[in-house]
């Protein structure tokens, strides 16, 4: 098939869309997410859900396929085939991160050989390294930033039978990579993320309530995270954005009333950081308590915790704090991960939350650059001394565009992911890093040892 940019059918000459353009969005979900995270609705992906909401509001059609991660090529192709034949879309959109780039490569190649359907790709990996995505067989275009406006613009042009010459925020095959990543969106201007598809197709995963997004962007600059890359990409713009409290309350109230059977007694907020602003949190605490008052959990940045913030969280009925603790070794925390607090300071912040009756879930990363066995032992010893609800360890993965990911590529500890270096990443179970100072086996052993702290 010819590329999207050059294909005359895409420009509306051979296709008409009386009912709007139909999209199928495919997002890959870790197998573990179906079990561990479904309690809080984390399988629902806000990126594609907002896209669907925006497109349907604009008079188009869209569906979402949550495809479980697999390293089985035949199983992946069979899942994609069934979904595409069932949906019969005009366009397919993939949302990818670096850890499922392999699945995109297999999927786009299969679609190009089997179906006459253009493929567009968005998501963190596509934004950070668009050329690696564009080089794949079957990929026609890459979304370089937030996709709500570019996707709706594309759909409207096609529906009107107009030529798709260029769209801000899109990189089409045959073009040079445009400088513009498109615009950033205020959460207050967007329609609600589409929950109908999730409720209809995946409600069995939703055991304990809905999740909401109150912010986009993060103030902090952790070395393992891509947020710093995005802040630089959108330099001069307001990258960190909070939804107006009244609008957030209205969305929660609307969702509760529309899906009463899918709500129990818990709400989650899926943001890099919930406690970005004490002013916003103060207003939220008052209005949420008055209008919703359901127990909730959220991601908390410890460096922004004090007695007042903890009080506001507790009074708003926060029951769980999900915290990126990452390491109990001060060298790793401050010099490698770029965390703001020492281990002792982080523990003191945790204790402030616990005094307010808030349960603590800690996220830990093992196998980061320069981390020795003794440093991981420091983390283990620290965690062993704490009384928290749960500890969730993971093995470090070097993502493109992150400080530590680029370090690993430059040092030769890992290979950059692209079409020539695309393979199933088993980094969730063992390290893919070739360090001189620690073995992959040791990293895996310590990860399991830390996880075992959860056992009674």
C-alpha cells in the first residue's frame, strides 16, 4: 500500500465517509496490568480514551482494543486479525511505549500485508523517536504530540473530501519531520474520556471504581522518566496543567450517575503527581468532600508533602498514596535518579501521611545504572524496616529520551530500540542491561526478594 501522505484514497478521492471516519485504536497492556492494576481501572488508557471522546464529539466513530502484551507473534497476529475484521475501521491508530515497540513492528507489518488500512502511531515512543516508528513497514504517519486536535483535523478533512497536505502535529511518510508537535490541550476544553467502550467491553476488569485524570504533565525531573524530555519539547508553553476542580467534580458526578453499577466505594486518580499545587488541593479537598466524598487513591510526590497537605488529603477522604520511593540508597536516589529527598527525609514524609490514616503503596526500581548489590541491599533493609501496605518492585528499563536511557545507550549497556533492534522485551522479569558491576541474575533475585516483603 502507498503511504498515507501520498495515497489519493486518503485524500478523499476514492472514499466517502457519510457516517464519519471510523478509527480503531490499539493500545498494548502488560499482562500483569490486567490483574494487579485492574482493581483501580488502570487498564483504561486515558490517551486513547480522550481521543475517542474527541472524535465521537466531532461526528466520527472510534473503538479501542486493549491488546495484552505477548512475545508470541502468532498469538499477537491472531488477536489483531480478529479485532480488525470485527471493527472494520477506516484507520488504525497504535499507542506505543518503547517496551511494546516489538508488537508495533509485527502489527504494522501484518496490517500492511493483509489489510488496505492506513496505520497511524502515537504515544511516548513515537513522540520521542518518531523516525524509528516511521521506518517500520506499514506505518503511514506519526503523531508528534497530544493527539486530540491533529486526529480530529485529519478526520474532518477526510470526511469533507479535502486533501491532506499537512497537519500540525503529524509526521506523514514522505515528509520531513515537522518542527511543530502541535498544541497542548487544557483538560477543561476536552470532552470527557470515552468510558462507554471500556464499560461495554472490559467491565469485568473494573472491580472497584473508575479512574480520573486531574492533571497533565509533572513538575519533577526524575532521570528514569520521559517527562523532562516533554518539558523541553514544549519549552515556553504551559506543560503542567490541572483541570479546574469544578470540572473534575462534574466529571466524577457524571460518571457515577451514568455507570452506577460500575462504581463501588473507591476512586483513583491517574496522574504523575496529584499533589502538584497546595492551592488546587485545598479547593479540591473542600469541594470533593462536599459533593463526592468517596475514598480515593492517588500518586503522591513526597517532596511536596507537609502536615497541611496530608491533612487536606485525609479530609478529602484519600485512603491510599501511591508513591515512587524507588530506592533506599541515598547515592542512587539523589545522584542517579534525581529524587529530591534523602531516604531519611522520604521516610519522614511517609510517616506524616500514615499519621493521617493514609495507606502507603511504594514503587521501587532495581537495576538502575551504577547500582551495586550493596545498594539494592540498602533498599531492601530500608523497606524491611517500614510498615507499608504494599511494595511493588520493578526492574529498570532504559527508555529513549530519558537521562538514564540515553546514558545506557551511550555506555553500551543497552541497544537503542528501532526496526533493526526490535525484540520482545522481557525486562519486567529480568534486566536487559549488560552492566559490568552487577549481573542480570542478581537484579532479578533482589527484585523477587523485595516483592516477597509483601508476604505475611
